[in-house]
C-alpha cells in the first residue's frame, strides 16, 4: 500500500505544468466598457482552448483594489493581469509617458492601427519588462474628455480650475499647468466623490467612463481634449506567462490577439452609445473652437518636446510612435 501511495505521489510530481490548473485573475477599474468586453473575450477563449487548464476570473470595477494596488499586484505576481490607463505604469517605466502626448493620432482608429504595427508591438513588449510586467495589449480606448462643473468652451476657461489627471508625471501635469490649470493625479475610483464634494472642479478621463458611472448626476459638461486619447494598457504578469508553459502561453497570446479585433468593431459603437447616453441624461458635449484646438495641440506638443528633450529613452519611443503614425495615416 505504501508503495502504491509513493508511486501516485511521484506521478503527481512528474505531471507537466500544462496538466495543472492555473487561475488568471484579470482586473480593471471600469464596467460595461471595452475593458470588460476584452476580459469576457479572454475568458470565453482561454478556458475552452486550454480544456480548463486555465481558469479566468474577471474583476471589473476595482474589485481587487484601486489601480495602484492592482499594478503592484501584477508586478508581484499576485494578480495575473490588469487593464488601466497607461499613466499608472509610468512609475515603473518612464517610457509609458509617450502615450500621454497629444497630437500623435488623428482619431481612435488611426491610433489602434499604429498599436497593431509589428515594430511598435515589439518595442512596447519591452516596457516594464524588468519590473515583471509585459504589455499584452495597448489601445486607444476613447477620446479624452474633461468633465467639469463649470463648462469649458475655450482654452481660457481652463484657467483657475482644479482638474484631476490620470498620472503625476510632468507630461501629464505640465500641459494643463500651461493653460492655468491646477492638475492633480488621482485614481479613477476616487474621482466621483471628489467631484461630488467639489474637492476638484473637473476630471480628465475617457469619454465612456463618465456616462458609464453616471457622472451626469454630478456634472453636465464634457469637453473634448484636441488630439488626446485615453490609452489603455493591459499589463500581464511575466511570472504567470512563464509559469503556465509555452503551450498555454501561446493560447493566451492568441486569444488576446483575436480579442483585439473588438478595438475596431465593438469599441467605436460603444463610444457612440456613450455619447447618446450622456446627452439623453442632460449632459453636454463641447468641442473647442478650431483655433483653440490648433493652439492646444501646438502648445502641448512644444511642452511635450521640451520635457522629453532631457529623457532620450522616452524621446526615442515618442519618435517611433510619430513615425508609425505617419505610416498609418490614410
């Protein structure tokens, strides 16, 4: 009997990693948006294709904690993947700053064509690699908007306002300071109460975020930030990808690539639905005058290039994105 138990124990130890069951926890701070659609696509694709060897658990709406905690969790390997605004990875790798540069892309579709470029994908795969995080996906998720209690109809209306921005790096803060705004970094989960109690006057986020969380009950005005798009990044734990073995890793990567088609199909439709949701609930969508749009992009570009002049590593990525953007213009 002892010999039989010993044989069974030895067999269990000898089983390959692919025969084990792994759990892939995927987190995001939002609900009912592209992040959650991608998460659902990952679960629907990975579980059957791995014959249940990878169990995918979905945690939208900050269920695993605020953004900084989930980013730290992926780096430590306690969370397998998190989908967040790129600015929250800047502390791990300054190259993430390039995603906050205004004027790179003509529209969301243009941005997502650039992020599909093989050369760009190869470059992005190295971001934060030494911190245990690999970018599995990067995409232009929404036009960036400024939600505000006081409507922003012109650049002059920015002056004196206290605005939340999705990161504390100079490239995220200085452009707003240039227009007389006090810019504060704040996790998305803290924005709604801060708007409710008027701790802040406004907040920058992607268009679909505000109607998705019913911000129209707090403020009615959203203003487009010219040439500015919310870039969302899906950081996966390098430790997890290594642990599951090459066969399962390939499946995870293949399913993710298949899910990226949603960026060109479901996502644009969702943005239109969000616009209708916002206006049907009394919200206003504001576009700056043409001259202010040109000035915003020109001024922000000058601020960006001034900041990046002393950061050659980041500047190289900025130049690569600009070059790819030019190649993918229609």
